[in-house]
């Protein structure tokens, strides 16, 4: 039975969503299958590496994509402002970033030193 023209067009427009749902279902199915298998031990690092590698690869690619987009967006938005307000906004953004990062870095250093003492 042939699909109608409207159904084909709707399928074509939502193909990405359909593939995402299929990939999600396959991921759940693979995860449950691996978990239920008799020779699976959760502490075997080699098997964990094979399962984590694609996810780590995806996250690292996203990180490499996001930073240039954020920087280029910041530069282009500052470039569209007039000279007086762009300097003020750039200083405001820099100060805000500095005030956000310094406590975080300090907290990480303190936590690392406390964990090394024990």
C-alpha cells in the first residue's frame, strides 16, 4: 500500500526525529542486552572503555564546536556596538567571567589539596 503524498512529506520533514527515536531505542536495547549478558562484569575496564569511547568522542567534539561559536558570537556582538558602549560591555563581560572563574578555580584547588592530605 503506497503512502500518500502528505504522509511522505511529513515523514521526510520529521526524518531526523524518527532517526533519533530509533537510535534511542537501539541504545536502550544494546544497554539492556549487555547488562543482562552472563559474561558482563561491571568492573572490567576494557569493556567499559569500549562503551564509553563513542560518548566521550561525541562530548569532546561538542566542546570543540561550542567554544569557537561562543567566542565568535561574543566578538561579533561587541563589534556591532558603538565604541563607547562596546568597551564598557567588554569590560563588564570580562569582569563577570573573572569573578565567576576565580572562586571556582580556588574551590577546585582547595578540594584537590584536601583530598591529597588524606
